[in-house]
């Protein structure tokens, strides 16, 4: 999935204040539950009923090799999410397939030269940096986790190139454990457009959503909103005319009538 916020690589959220970078302090004020979120979510589920967005056929859990050993499958889930940052699903899927043909195991990746690995994963976004992240992370997994991946968000976030969004999605897809909401730019954008949150950064959005969204909704909310963002609530040219939420969406209501009706 495309993630236009480079904070996917950050271990802490930073903001600029008077030209300086400072750690963003978490707010103690909890976000209130929006009054009509259930209706809006039901509408999104209806619009996503066919499950035919790119994320549905090229998500990290789909493109990873389920026929491989559990450890290798989990490793590929982690790699696919590392590759996906700032990259379209189609490009991520193709890159992982090339890795699988090459031999997508920890042992083989560590034996592969940086140049060869770069040729395989290019043109994913920031592929040169990702080569370094993949090599460093894989070495850590071999040495410290006996060829598997960590099973906690804290330990995952300690790996090079892994931030909270990726960590929560890895926990869900690799370990079948819901630890939090994975918030990428689609989830961040849509949540703000609908008025569910008022935030500036994806990590703020995650915390705000988790304040009020029932835990039973956490498992599917990323998948729902990512696909919705890919097909309808797009970043530049949203298809508000065909959206079932156009009458209750603050963003849609702020647009000229010819863009909505």
C-alpha cells in the first residue's frame, strides 16, 4: 500500500517547533466517539463488499507464501510491509514475487549481495534504504530470534525500518494477534475527512481511533479503509459523488456541489 508519510521509518513521532525537532508528547485528552460513525462504517463496508481493491489481492498476508514454514511466512509478511512503504501494492507484490523466486528465506537474503538485492526489489520506494533495513533486520532475526520474527510490538519497533503502523499489522497478519490499529495515509486521511479524528500525523490518528473505536472493529478497520481509499476516497480526486457517506462527510460537504451531487 502506498504510505506517503516517511514516519513509517521513525521509531518516535517528531514535530517541528520553531525549527527544531522535538518528541511529540501524547495527549491525555481522549477522543470522543463520533455520533454517526456506525452508520458511516456500515456504508464503507457496503461499498467494500466486493473486496476487489488492490489491497484485497496484494496485501501482505495474501502475497506471502503460506506454503512455506511458519517462520518463513512470518518473515515474508514482515518483508512485504517493509517494501510497501511509499509503494503501490502492485509494485510491492511484484517485488516480493521476485524475492520468492530468488529464494525469500533469511539464509538466502543474508547471502545475497546488496547490489543484487537492490536489483530485485527496485523500483519500490526508497529501495536503497530498504536494502539496508532488510539486511540489518534479517541479521538481527537470525541472531536474536532464532530465525523467526519478534512477537511483540515493542520488539518489532526496535528493528530497523519498522514503526508502529507496520508493527501492529505484522502482529495481526503474522501472529494473528490484534495489538492496535495499523494507520497508514489512507486510514489517516479518511478518518480525518469523516471527522472521526482531528489529527496531523498517522500515529496521532492511531491513538485517537483506539480511544473510541470498539476493539472488535480493530481487526478489519485498516483493510476496509485502505481499500476504500484506493477506490473511492482517493487522496487527490475522491469520488464523492458515488460515496454513500457524502451527506454526512464533513469533507464532502465542504466541496462545491457539482463535486458531490
